C-alpha cells in the first residue's frame, strides 16, 4: 500500500512538471470576412469587443457572452451587457479605451465606414478587426457561424443557427398557406419620410412572412413623399419605433395619411426597430411577430 501511494505521488509530480514544461498547443482559427479579408487568430478570441449591437447579440446567442469585454453606448440587449464598460458610439468608437481593454478581436459592421480611421489605428496596434455585413437572414446565420469559429464556439453557433433556421421555416411554411399576400410599406423614419426599399432586414422579414414590399427601389432606405405613398396605397403600414424614428405620430393623425387603405382598415402596426431593422438573431422574433399580426387566423 505504501509503495502504491509513493508511486502515485511520483506520477502526480511528473504530471505537474509536464504541465509546466510542455508548451500549450493553441489551435489557430481563421475566417474570410465580408470585406474579403482572411482574418486569422493564433487561438480563439477570449476578449472581444463588438462595435455594433447585432454582433453583441449574436455572440450572446452562441454562448459567448462571457468573453465580451465592452459594448457601445447604445447597446442594451441582452440586459446583462449593460454592466460592461462603454467604448463610445458605433460610429465614433473610443480607440484609447479599446486599446486599454486589450481585446484580442474587434468586430465591426461594414456599414460603419465613418469609423474606418479608428479601425486602422486598432490594426496598427496589433488588434485584429473582422468586418461583417449581414443584410438578410442568411447573412445573419453566416455571420454567427464565422463568429463561432473565431471565438472557439463553432458547435454552439451551429446549434443556435439551426434553431433559428427551424423557427424561420415554421413561419414560412404557415404563412405560405395564406390566401392573400398583403402589400406593405415599412416606415424607417417619419420626418423626413423614409421607407424600406429592397434589401436590408425589413425586406427580409417581409419576405419571410409572404408580404410584398410595395417599394420596389433597390436601396435599403428610400427617401419618399406623401404623394408617392398615396400612389402605393399599401394594405399594411409598418412604423418602426427606435433611434431612427424615436417618437412618430400615428399615421391616422398625419395629414392625408387617413386616405391610405392600411389606415382605413386599421392595419397599421408599430414595430421595434431593434428587432426589424437590426440584422441579428432577434430578426426571427420579428418574423414570428409579424406573421401573427398579418395572419391571426393561422396562428391560434
């Protein structure tokens, strides 16, 4: 018994020595981002700063909330990230603060071109920056998968994406049975009036539920006029509420809007900008919500 205990002690010491002397093996990871660049990390990122709320939500959705080192000023979802330090706005991130937090990866949106000088400074300091540009559901899912690779959560990302895909397919399947596809207009901003064109998440959400975007122009955001809106005369009018459209009056209280088919029939719906316009995992929530609103008889 004494010899066995001594032997165990020897092997324990040997194991500890090997653990100290053997260099740790770190698996490199890499993805091609939406700027066409290959972003390579010597090991999965362990301190990440996302400079757009959609990416913060994606990281939380794949179980990587614990590696978030900061947030931008406007980010508030999920609620627990509010405890993180703020590094300025997504358009004007505070480079000094980011450098001080020592992230091993910064995630930015391709649409934030104004922040390009700041990103260049980060890369000059040796901090990898990955750029994504999701505009529809497939873009969201691809971005989540690549984030999973970069932070060593590929399996969790795949599971999260498959869950979201499944929910979206249920919506598409049920809405496909609707006898009528309503024509819709999605209000981005009331003053000056701007609506969603083709492309972007509002279009993707409308597509998912079988609604037809009455605005056929190719730009995601289209400046328009009340006269043009009267000519479109949609069946459904969606008004987003959020930073881009903070306190819009109800369309029934606006001049000439009372003549719209959607207003007359009571098919004006206020929607959350963070769900409908943000290319993140909660866009699936938006599709489910809009489906129930458009086709209440199909969703008992």
